[in-house]
C-alpha cells in the first residue's frame, strides 16, 4: 500500500505510524514557523519559515492557492489558517506519534497478568490521561 492508499479511518497500525514517522523525518527539520499577513503584516505574502531563521539566509515555503481560476492572495484568513496548519503539523505529527506509542505501551502494561492480579489496572489507565 502506498501513502495515497492509506485508509483515512479505523485504527492506526504500527505500519501507519512508521509511514507517518518516515514522512516527518524526511521533511526539512523544524521548527516551522508561520508568518501570516492576517497576524501582523509581513510586507508581502504569508509564508512558512523553515528551521531556525538566519537573517543571511531565507528558507521559506510559499503556498499558492487557486480557487476556480482565481489565485487567493494574502491577506486571506482561510489561506493563513491552512498555512498555520501546515507549519504546525511539522512539530505536531512527531508529538502525536510519540503519544500514541506511549499510550499503547501503557495499555499493554495494564493488560499484563501481573497488573490484573494486583488490581492496579485502573491506576495504569488513569496514567494514560496525565
């Protein structure tokens, strides 16, 4: 199954998490920072700054959106919301993958025979929420 065939619903398999992790690792390093016209003019168009910023070197992602035959130009609230989502996804996806794996490990531990015998399963499940 290629990435375009990944199911959009149902439980995430380890293979799904691995594929997400590979895409995250392959992307330019973070943090990615959105610079949005709707949050204080940048003097042109909204963009995503890639990695740590250096005044002597621009490293930016510019996204152009076409609706019908019209290009959406900054400032545009929906365009900026989409850029905000893309920029934060660079950081958020890695954290979400780690959290899914952490919670799965806690659940596996809570299902162990030793945990059932001691009656500590509820305490372990409560730990998932902290």
